[in-house]
């Protein structure tokens, strides 16, 4: 087989984790099939399991929370403007009954020194079962009472800020153990710890290739 017969999709399918290529404007150009399907189904979004549905859409459509969308755009801008070509950060991507610790790698792909696209790759670091937390189950809009309290979830570590304890970020398990309501409405933000951690990662010392 000649190397030029290996397509981008073949390569993405062969990479561990969920891998996808995003153009400089933030549109998804290609993604690996197998892991993407598993990932979408595990996260209660089977409609997104087909890479053909995802290809051509903007990455921001799949990022929950304005703060996390801005952080992602900021990472891509900083990679384009700096000598650095990659960043990595840890995050949690839970489903109602599973705790998943993940690591995201984002790499700027260049050709002859010219930026071409970004390679995203998210790897599962660990996964374990927990009693289901209905707060994280996908819900149809309109089913929640407008009187329900609003709980802010950190887009990176998934800790929750309880409305009655505004300064405290609780892990989802602590939230449930402290009588946190399951009918709360969830908005997304970034907690102070993750803001500092992610900021240090993006704007700290350049990582050596
Ligand atoms: Zn956080």
C-alpha cells in the first residue's frame, strides 16, 4: 500500500480516543468513526454518533457553556499566535452513572510552517461507576419548573456551585450527598481552580515538542 492511499479518516480511526480535525475557522473537517460513536452513545447523544452528521458543523455547537466555548476559541487563537503547537488539559466528562476522567490534546497542524488545521484528541484516563445522578441526564427543554434553582456546573471538572452556598464548588457526588436537588436547572461556567489551571496551561511556559 502506498502512503498516499491512507486517508485522514483512516488515520483518525486508528488513533486512540476520540480524534477529530478542525479547520482554522472552527469547523469539524473529519473525525474518527469508532470511538466517536461509542463516545456519543455513552453520553446520551446517539444522534451525534454518525461522523457524517458531525462533519461540517462548528465545534462550538458541541461545547456546553459560553465560558468553555470562549476558552476553546482562546486556545486556538493562542496556538495560531504563539510558537507553541500543542496544549493538553484534563477534564471530566460524566454520564449520569459514570465518572469519566479525560485528557484533551489539541495540536496545531502545519504544512511548510503554515497553519492548516487543529487535531483534537480526547483520551479516557479512567472511568468508574457511581449511583446515577439524574441531574446529569439529558432532559427535554421545558420540562423543568422555572422555580427550580439554577446550579452552575464547571465545564472542566464538573463540580457544582450550590445556590445556597455560592462560594463552594462541590463534586457531583458531594452535591448529591448534601441533598442537592435533582430538578435543578444546570448552567455552565468555569470554577476558579479550573480557570487558574487552564490559564496556566495555555499561557504558561511553552511545552517542548
Ligand atoms: Zn472546575
